[in-house]
């Protein structure tokens, strides 16, 4: 397989890698190999300090393209709560002060919403994906996917990660953590963002190797 057909996903998260590989397979895109950060030469990753999801995704995608020399896709995601004016937002993964501490982040969010009535507990998961390394106008593509729902008062379900146990999607009687992985991946914010990248990825697959 030609190196030109490789696309780097700027992540070491196996679930994200599998999700993107599934999107490519479902779209019938031949000639693309999705690889993660553990499959390219290591480099020191830049801090994700942009004020927006799109900005953070671009930081990662631009660096990955520059360091690895192949097209790079990156995402930044989090939860935006209406009653908190859109927070935690880009701070979702470190809301409690410790990056990636899901139990502490969720506990703090629930405490902050303790007095908020049910009708004002609306929220949405957001995923911004950036693809860097295409040609012409597709040199940089940024898309956004959202998944609306409400924040429950207690956790339900053992699946998923992050805030999934307290997020009840609109129209569902099960939290994101109670859904089967394949079911969640079909409707999640990240799936909706990735679906918008099918055509740019197809263009990369059709690129003639140098």
C-alpha cells in the first residue's frame, strides 16, 4: 500500500481509531490505511490551548501532518451545557482540574447542576474534526458534529467514557453509556462529524502516488 494512501489519526484512543476505520469501510472507500500516533515516529505533542474545538483539532492535525508527513485527521470534543453557558466545552476533559479524570469531572458537573430544574438541563456533545494534508481547497477541512440531550441527576450505564453515563440523548430512553458501542457510534457527535469527511477522504484515496 502506498504511503500516500495512509492517513494519520492524531490519537492513541483505540475506540476513535476503530470508529474512523468503520466510517471509511462503511463508505466503501478503498485505498486508505488509517494509522494512529503509536504507528508513526514519536514526536512531542503541542498543548491543546485554543479557545474552540475547531482550533484544538487544527493544532493536532497540522502538527501531525507536519511531523509524520502524511495527511492527518484530529478531533477535539466535549460537552456543552446550556445552564453553564456552554461549559465545560473545551475544558471537558480537565473540568475537575485533573486531565482525563472522568469520575471527578462528572461528579463536579452534577454538583454544579444540583439546583438546576429538569427543564433547564439541556446539553450537547460536540466534536470538531480537522483534516489537514489534502490538495487545493481541501488542504484543510474542518467540520463539526453535535448530539443533543439532557444531563441526568445520576449516572446510568457502564459503557462509554467521559460524561456518557449522565447524558440522555434526545429521543432515547437510554444514556450514551447504556447504548451498545455500535449503536452509539452510528449517532454520536463524532460519527456525525466524521460522516462529513467522507468525500475529502475519498479524494485522498484517489490521489495518484508520487
